[in-house]
C-alpha cells in the first residue's frame, strides 16, 4: 500500500468496524457516525451528523452527560481514562439500548481538545438476560 492510500485506509477502517464509532466536536455536535452506529442507534448518518449528542443520550441522563462532557473538554482528561463503561443510549424508536462505551478526547498537535470519540458495542441482549436471571 502506498502513502496515497493511507488516509483512505483509516476512513475504511472506521466505516467498516463492527463497533459504533461516533466523533463529536467540542460543542457536542456529531461529526462522524459509522455504519455500526446506524445499526445500534437506528439513525442514518444523514440524520446524525450535525445533530447534538442528545440524539442518543436519554433525557434523564443529559444533565450528567453534559456536565462530564464539558469537564473533559475543559480539562483535557476523561473521568474514566478511556476505560469502557456500561451506559444506556437512546434508539431512534425511543427504546433504550445498553452499550459498553469508551471515550477518548481528540486533540490537535498543540493539545487543544477538538472533540471526543466514543466507541460503543451493543450489549442490550446480554443485559436483558442478566436482568431476567437475577429476577428468577
């Protein structure tokens, strides 16, 4: 592979990975949304790109989400240091989805925060089974 193909390779990897890849700018507007994000959250890329992260954050979690998002963007550090966490997301249909999600800040060459990338995996089925098992 020659150097000319390298940027294209990165775009292909993001587009084709099986986990959702969501990049939001420092204001929390979605700028990148791959096919796995479409599958997990139900929104087509055309609907998601340009929208606020509120699109997939359940209303009752938004205040805490934005408090954490602003703190991370302001400090240049995430609370979990990139470790995945279990959280609820919002599907286009209105139903909740459980996702294991990790967050990383994206910075420029001078360490200015440009935004955040989230990598998410749908674990809804696993959570439903665990809940049913604990209720039995």
